[in-house]
C-alpha cells in the first residue's frame, strides 16, 4: 500500500497551458487520494495536539475542527508561560511582556506554539474574539 501511494503521489502528471507538468511537491489538488490522506493526517494531528496540551496541563473545554479550521475554547493560561519544545517555562521578562496582552491572546499564542511543534508541514494562525 505504501509503495502504491508513494508512486501515485510522486508521479502525478497534469496539463497546464498546453504543457505536461509533473507534480513537484505535495498532493495534487483535485485528486481524491490527496483529500483522503489529508483527512487521515489531520486525525493524527488532532490526537497529537490533544495529548501535548493534556500533558502540559492546558485544559481545552471544546475542540472542533472542520478540514483545517480549528475552533477551541480553553482555560486562560498564566502570564509568562512559554512552550520550549518539551515543556512550559516562565521568566520575569515573559511575565512582564504578557501583562500587556488580553488573556485570550496570551493563551492562543501558547496554543499556537504547541500546535506548530507537532509537524513541520503545519503552521497555525490564530484569531481571538
């Protein structure tokens, strides 16, 4: 199965402007297989995110995702917390920096740092109400 999937993804040819082009990177848009693989990847990603947040003691009250849009409701985190790739750390400078931020923005910055650490191909953008 792995060999077949790799072959399909690495040998997708399409025509553009009367030229035949080999897909050079990523999954071809419009190929059903790309959508299915993306869904499977996101299910794995959701589980990784949930596990990391839980292990860090960050409480999510609600988490919903539609394709690649995530909605979450979380308890506000304490000022100064930063994610260093393995755990939460805090410093006097980061506490002072966070004093100018609303609780939701501070919490979502931390959420983004954790989410961005799961896989190099995924980078989050966050919006706060």
